[in-house]
C-alpha cells in the first residue's frame, strides 16, 4: 500500500512541495516580524515609530493607487505619496497644521489633472480616486502616529499595543474559526470566504485579548471600557477589511500586493489597523474626559 504523492493526487511534485512550504508562511512571517514590531511600538524613539508608519503608509498608498490604475485611471502616484507624507508630517510637527495637508490634497492633486494630457472623460473618477487614497492613508496613518505620541508616559505605546493585538488577534481568530466552523457568509458580494461564525469568533478573541492586555500591562484601561473597546475595534476592523476587499474586488485582484509573505501587501495587512486607529484615539480621549468633550487631536 502506497501513500498518496503529489503525482498520484494529480499534482506535479514541485507544486506539491511549494504548497507545503506555503502552508505556514503566514505564521512564519508573523513570527519573524513580531519582535521587530514589539520593539518599534514599545521602546523605539518616537521618530523611529513615526518613520516606520510613514514607510508603511507610503507602500500602502502605492498599492492603493495601483488598484486604481488596474481600473484604467491615470493617477499621479509620486505626487500623491508626497502629499500624503506631508499630511503625516503635519501630525508630527507642531508648526504644520493637518488642515494644511488636507488643503494640499484637495488643491494640488486635482490641479495636476488640469496640466495632464489624460482623457477628459476619466478626469472626474481619476482625481477622486487619487484624493480619496491620499487622504484615506494619510489621515488614518496620522491617527496611528498621534495615538502613540499624544498621551503621557507609557500610555501611548500601550494603546498601540492594545490596538494591533486586539485587531490582529481578532482577525486571526475570525480566520481560524471561520475556516473550521464557517457556514454562513458574512458579506458574500464582497468577501465570500468571510463568515458570520468567523466574525463571532473574532469578536470573542478580541474581547479575551482586551481583558488579558488590561490585566497584564494596561491597568490604566478600565476593564469595562477595555471590553467595549475590544468589541468596537473588532467590528470596525472587519468593516475596514471589507472596505479594502471591496476595492480589490472592483479592481479584480486578490491581494493589494505581495511584499509580506502570507499576508499579501501592506494595504492588506494594515487596512484594519489604520481604520481603527482614530476610533481608539477618540474612545480613549472620551474616557479621559468623562465623555464630556469631543475635542480630539487638537493643537
């Protein structure tokens, strides 16, 4: 009696070997990159963290704009990245206002189309996609920077740890629970593989993660609010992920990129983190102000 080989199963031996090697690529990548991420979030200088976010944001924006180009739109990639980096700088440098970065995006990017030779029929959707992508990545990436830098002591790094652990572990929980028990599609039009069972599993994992974080190194976070934040971030993370899946499906691609083995591109990996960063920022400010003030990220 012989075991089933790749050839017996109808697959070439080299393809079978590749599939076996890819099986744990997602986990191995996380294992390698996690210590680096822990250091940058928790112990690096603020400028190192800011520069890392800027690099991630630039790569994510590039992937976002490539999705637009796949749809046939002419997009000024270099200009959009420069404007986005200016927006991020405005979140870091006090003399520069974030509003100035937003105005640059709204003024300079559309103006670039006035002097281009692209088809007039595509000017409206092309400029809209360029402005949306630039503001989306710039404003949400800037929120992540302010989440780490705006609060005294070690609170900022703890908030970032809370965010990425709740969102990413919740996402992992949804992935594995959905893979094992998923039966009912969550959003079949956008992402057929996401299931309601997986979503529930992700919320449960996010709550457990939030409680563990609060109990171990983030006692400043009231327990009830930690649980509420875990639920909110888990649900919002799914929405952010679905939004990116919607854009990818519109562009007829599976992943926004291939730079992170097993995880796709930078937009794939950080879409939920960027999407949820301002939510946690607002929630923490509301907790600190007794839910009496909505003044956030003000100079």
